[in-house]
């Protein structure tokens, strides 16, 4: 990697999925996603293999971000997911906004003004209001995430009132036990997460534009529910899932201290 | 600037050295009064020729024991204070003749009732506002503490003794403040980690004259080093002001981490920073009025309203050329937590960045705090 870099890779190792974006001449050259699995270092190696196979690794500069960023030992620099989501979000949406990132491990609110992160808030002490909550409940309902979103869209939300994931799981089990429909339970789970996220957003204070990044932006049902609870439309973008990785790649392309 | 001097005494070392001094005082028939908070007028203890022992309150070790009697959802400082007393693991508590508490929050107020079962705990009733009635009542409390000391030790405390104590304590305040104000220099001449550790550590030295000499010497040394080696050399490291709750119990987790990540902690608006040092006791007023006025003006969040704290933070941001403010909230400290609303407003109105971290003494949230601090410093990159 000693030659002048042509490719700028951003690697976002999330708790559930690892996203990679490669830039060349300021344009997106390639992107891919891999499951993170239990070993961040193995995931980082699998990504490097991909980057080699696809022919970027020999002339590449790379910035790692996300929960498992320190596992990417070949990264030239590590930057937090807050900064990367801010930069990537700015590149995708090109306006002042509040970014809501519902991840597998935590939920973040990031205020972006003129391309810079102006303020942020994280919920990372509790699984309620994060993708983890949906994952746990999906497992309980014997569904994968896509099936979960699909089911929820066809259900009438049941109330899930427990704040704690562990207790909410017992609540879901008792719903199952009393013969409630899976669709209704799934809808209840999505509503519960959306409520928590909306509460956090109200506390944080929102900009005129609200956008959603992270894995949950692939569920139209979640976006609709969240918009309803916030009382303001929430936008997203097909590429929003890659916002963190894109921000990292942009950082790699720009950083003077990496020259 | 996280280079610590070769002879740097850690907090633990200073605390340990204090044990021996304390035992010596006790063996020679000396008087020792245990205190927790900067609201207790130390001049009265000095006038009674009693050492003020800073009681242990900043480790999570005794917290499980404390939680056998206290609720879990309580500030770690209160739980640790009580836990150390309950498990008899704080030598300062052990050697104290009695304890002086104060009503700086509801948690402490009620905890002191339980503590009183372990050792006599005398509580000063601190009013929570600064109007005339509050000042009158607090003046009464200051006099009541003097009388308590006289009763307890069967002594008479004279006005002259109190005046001498006021002069000496004011000198010590000036010396400490002078040391902390080194943080106004740019580039920062000394790490915030060292400043905080030294100040807390000196609390374990019961000879005020010696305390003053040590800190004045170190101030001179740092200043000379700065003049010779750093003056005029601009630094790009962001300059941080720490505010909020007492931070001794999270100094490694937060302050050290901030400096390791490439910022300089230059200013401390907290009980173990400049907060108690900025206003001396007026040496020309009647003594009890002077003491009451000075101590009631401490910018603790228990005061309502507490606008003077916002004013002070506003001034500090300018004087210390601060780029970002990190507020440390100890879990379940309602007054600082709620007041953080105004602190954030004050800071962001000046166009500066603000981060609030709510934490306790455990290591459980180390990773999350690291991410927050890193992200915050990334927003400050120049």
C-alpha cells in the first residue's frame, strides 16, 4: 500500500453488518456488505480479501469506523461512527439535518450543519430502541429480519409496554402463549422501537430535515411508523445503510494527515 | 501535555501518605474532623486546631456493601462515602473524632442519618438559595458549627483564632487558584490530569503552610518550563473545560482519556477545581458574616436559581480560551443533571461545543464513553 492511493475505502464494522464503500476520483466505485459474525478481526480480514479480489488493495487508503473499528488493523486511521455518519449523511442528503441511526447495538442522533457534526446523542446502555431489540424478538418469533418487517406491515400492533428487552421478551412470550397473531406481535415490536427512538429524538431536538440511516432504513414499515410517532416525515435513501462507510471513505480521501 | 513529572505522586500515593500523617496526629493527641464537602468552613476547624480529614468517596469498591442499606439508584459518591464507613475501609473516617456533613442534596442528607449510627455525624443545614433569609440562616449554621466544636472538644474558640485561620486559608486558596490558572496559558503548560490529581492529593496534607509551599513551588516550576520551552508555540490541541459533579472518582475514565485522545483539559468548574477558590473570605467583615457569605456563594447546583454558575462558566470559556465543555454527571445527581440544560445553553450560545456524560465509578461504560469522547473531539478538530 505504499504506492499513491487511487482507491479510498471506508469500512464500517457494525455490531450486526459490516459495510464497505470504495471511492475513486470522488465517485463511488464499489460497495458491499458482509455479516459481522462474532469475530470482528475475521470480518475485517474477510473484507480485506474482498478488497484484494476486487483489485483495490494495492493502491488503497482506508479508514475504519463503527463498533468494531479497532479490529481493522490494516486501516490507516480510525474515526468514530458519529463523524462518519455525519459526513456520509451530508454526502447523500446534502442538507442540514438530524440523522437518526438505528443500529444493531445503539441508536444515535446526529445534528449536521454545513457538513459538520454540530451535536450528537447516543443511546448505548440499553437494547430497547435499537435494532438489537428487533433481532431478539425476531428470533423469538422464528423469523429473520426481513420476514419480521414483512409480518409487521400486515399486523395490528399489540402493546409491548416493558422498557427492558429482557422483560419485553417475556411479554412477547406471553402474547405468543395467549395465541396472538405473529403479525400483530411483530408490529408491536416495531412500534415499541419506534416509540423509544421518537422519545430520544424529542429530547435531542430535531432539525427541519430528519433522515434515517443504518440497517432499519430498509424497512418502509419502520420508517412510516417512526414518521407517525415523531409527527414529521422521516426520509431515507437506498444508500443510507452505507452512510457510515461512505463517511469513512470520504475521510480517507480527504485526510491531509494521511498523506 | 500528558507528560507527568518524574516525582509525580499519584492520588493513591498521596492518600496513603496521608494515613501515616493522620495516625501521627492521633498518636500525639491531636484533633481530627472528617469532612466531605467544600461547603464546610474549614477556617473553624483550623481555629479549633483540628485537621480536616477528606473522607473517602471516590471508588466503587465499597459500593456493593453500601447497597445492602442504600438504594442502587443513588449517586456513586454518596454510596461510596457510606460504603467506606460501613466497611471500615477509610482510615480517615476511622481516625475522625466526628464527621461534619451538610445538606447539599437529599441523598446525602438522608444518608447521614445512617452514617450517624456508625460515627457521630453532625449535619450543617445548608439553605438552597442565596437571599437574605438564607444568608441569615447560614450565618447561624456557621456559628452553630463553631459551638459544636467548642462543646465537643471542651475548648473556647476566639475571634483572633478564626481571623488567623481566615488569613491562612485565603493564602492557600490563592496559591491553589494560581496553580489552576496555569491552564489559562496557551499552549497548556501542564496536563489537567496532573492539576486535578495534585489538588486532591494536597487535601491529604494537613499542614497548610506546607501545602502552600508545595503548590507555589510547582506553579513556579511549571511557569518557568513554559516560558523556556512552550511560550509562543501555538498548539492545535482542543482546549477543554470540565464542569459538573466532583470528578475524582472518574478522573482516569474521563479526564485522562480526553488527554490521551489529543486534547488539553485546561479548566475545572467543579468542587475540586476553581469553584470554591475564586472567592476568598472577606477579611474586613465581621467573621461569621464573612464566612457565611463566602461559602453560600459557592456555585453548587443545589442552589436555586444558580445563575452565577452560568456567568462563571461564560467567563471561564473566554479566560481559558476553551473550545469545548465536557460536563460530568454522576448517575442520579438530579441537581447537576437538570441544571445541565442551562450549562448546555450557556456553552452553545457562545458557539462552543458541549458534551454531557452521565456515568458512575464502574468500568462498565468505558467503551461507550471512549466513543463519545472521540466523536466529541472529532467535532472540535481544527
